C-alpha cells in the first residue's frame, strides 16, 4: 500500500511539473510576441522634426505676385503660420522628416526692383513689421545657419544653377536718401554668399574711388564687385554651416567652423556709413526655362 501511494505521488508530481513548465513556455511565448509587436509598432511610427528657426524678426519674399502686382511678402506675426498659408506652401514649407524649412524658387515675373531674378528669401526685421530699423557695422551683427542644397537644375552646359543663400544688404537712411535725391532707400549688398556648383562662393563690394567723399559713396555706382572668393571645401548636397560675423571695419565668413575668409580693409571701414540687414534663403540666379532650386535651412540664428 505504501509503495502504491509513493507511485501515485510521483505521478502527480511529474504531471504538475510538466503542466507548470508548459504554462511558463506559453507565458514566455506570449510575452516575446507582444514585445516583437511593440517593437514593430515603434519602428513604423514616424518621427516629426521642426526646424530651429525663430521667425520673429524675419519677413519673407516669395516668387509670386500679390494683388498689387508686387512680390508677395509675409511679415510677423502672419509669417508664424506660413506652413498653413496656401500661397506660401509651394515656395516656403516645412520638411518635417528632416526638421528644415525648404525655400523653393524658380524664374517668375515676380521680381524685386533692380533685379531680374526671383526669390524665396527671408529679410531681417530688427523691429517686427518695420524695415526702417537696421544696424551698422559699428553696432555689429552675427548670422549663423545650417544649410543644405536639396535640389537644383542644370544649365545648357550641364552645370548646376547657382543661388544666393545669405546676404548683407545695405540701406540708406531717409536722410541719406533725400540727400542724394534717390526715390528709395536701396543701397548695394556688401555681401553675397552663393551655393555655386557645389561650393560656397563669397562676393563683396569695393569702392571704385578710395578718395570718394561720404556723399559720393552713398551712390550705388560708387561701388564695384570684388573678384570673389570660393572656399576650398566642397559642400555639394550635404549639410553645412555658415556664419557671418560683422564688427566695425571687419567682416568674417566661416564655413563649417574651420575655414575662414576675413575682410578687414578700407572698403569695410568706409561701408560703415550704411545701415544693413541680413537676408537668408534662396535667391535663384537663373532665368532658364524650367529651372529651379530648393534650399533647406535647419537652423538660423541672428544676434546684435
């Protein structure tokens, strides 16, 4: 009888262990499956990124005309909602997968005064909505951006079209404008930075006559173009950083934090008579039919 009881207990114990092991296997299988499903769900979930750009002190000019037949502009505070503006969407929009603002420009009939080219470009406004408050070299300024050429067309010779991605534009005060009898406040751009065939190229202005009076150099024809400078690094269609540092009598352009071009000369010193403002975006430099470019800005910071 005792022997029979032992056999019964042994059988019950073996059955219990087997059932318990089977249950653990099932629990383990279900847990692993759930984890795998969760991982798949996480992989499928899209990540949205926003550009690190504060538009509080910028307005934008787009390559399309407004009701008055002039280039369409958006100033603060309306510019904060540019992504929802149906007029702006084809020319200035957010790439939420990359976290960038895309500036899209092509030849159109919407051009600003004194140029044949169209643009999708930001213009600095130190006081939001006001073009009349600007800065001088003595006051200084710093502009820094992370940029990428996304796409651009080629000309008839198979060379990429170029575009201006940053500028410092001069501006006459109302008193200077009236002094020389000009009908607007426009002055030359002291700095143009191009994406040019995969490289970053810089152009500045130089005085034609170093002995010109202060009144004479207020005229645009007192200034000519320098020979230009191209950085050694080829940026191509990769991301790159550009920084412009301005102080009295001096301007420095920096590519990727390790290649510098310094302008410190009589031209910079005498430019101090002008007010200035920064520009950034896509000022497309072609009138070829069907041509266009798309420039991405991931970051854009300005300080004075």
